[in-house]
C-alpha cells in the first residue's frame, strides 16, 4: 500500500467509525429486533401482510408519494428549464430564491402552510373576501395539505438535480434540429426531452424515495388524518410500544428502498445521469 493510500485510510477512518457507530449499528439493531421481538422468527413479517391498518397506511403512503413525485418533477423541470434560458443576472437571483428554503426549518415551513391553508387562513380569507367562495375550502389536515407541503419541500432538491442534468445537454443538437427545419415543439419533444430523461429519472427516484420516509410535514399538515409510514412507525414506538411492528415495518421500508435503488442502477437512463460527459 502506497503512502498516499495509507494517509487517506487514516484520514477517513475516524469518520467511518463514527458512521458505523451512529448509523450502521442502529440499523443492525432494528433488523435484529424485527426477528427477535417478541419471539424469534418471521412472524412479524407475516403479520404485516395480514394487518389491515398497515395496509391502509402503506396505500396512503404510496398514493401521496406518487402524487408528490409527479407534481414535484413536473414543477421542477419547468423551473430548471426556465433557469437554463435566463440571462446570467436573473439566473443568480433565481438560484438565490431556490436556495432560500434550505435555510428555513421544515417546522417553520409546515406551520406557514397551516397558516395559509387552514379554514380561517390567508388563502381562504382572501377567496371569501373577493367573493370567489361562499364557504372555506378544506385545504389542510388532509391528503391535499400533505401533498402541498411535501411538494414545496422537494422542489429545490429536484430543481437542482434537473438543472445539473439539463446544463450538460449539448445545445448544438437543438441548433442542428432547427437548421433541418424542425419546429420548436418538435425540437423539444423529439430532441430535448429524450436527452433529459436521465435527469428526470434521477429526480423521480430521489423524490419518491424521500417521500416514502417523510415524517414532520405529513404529521403536521395531515393532522393525524393522513397517516404515512414514518409517522405510523413513530406511533408504534412512542405510544403503543409495539417494537415488533415498528421494526419489521422499518425493515420492509429499508428493503423496498434498497430494491428501488438496485433496479434503478440497472437502468441505462440512471447510469447515464451519473456519467460525466466530455466537454463539447
């Protein structure tokens, strides 16, 4: 082993030990509890598939996650595309506005949406004052409110991922298509969009996996009426002390996320998203 490799190993060893102690070991403990609590065996996993409450929570989580992913990727793609065609000065302002949410706590953002969306909130009061509504809309403490909060949280992440991908697309291909007589819509659908598929695939995977484990936003904006997996696991641990159910459900979520990443890495589109392109 060269001196450089030994130095690199020594420098990374402390961080690796901290990661193992604070991350890997708790996961191993959760995996162990899922097959040993209350008795040794796979009964906890069999019970998951026959538990009606778990089935409803899983379906709610999938519904909200898919809806959040679709809306987030569509909005983020539009924003990233607009930023790509802005002048440099306006692009800097757009980047600043895009990064502002990273400096604001998720709790602050969730409570802000409650203030805006509740029955006596800013939005309902405005619509009632202008005569657009006769009764307030139910915009929070339901699936709609949870989805709005999650989409708002995920848009900056997805936009940055998509912008990085779109920036790598060779603009000369668009110029070539236009020079051959293609209309702008044809250039977008036949040239630009296919080239941006790797970024779309990466953003979709990232948002969906992140949405599966959302906790704070659904707990606050759902008001206990839109129960997702992370909140359900928290209830089993902190309220009912059902460690068997909580750990087995956590393990299944970990397995599902791992399977999604494994399948994604087999996709040429996602592999292309991680492959650096040579400069033009």
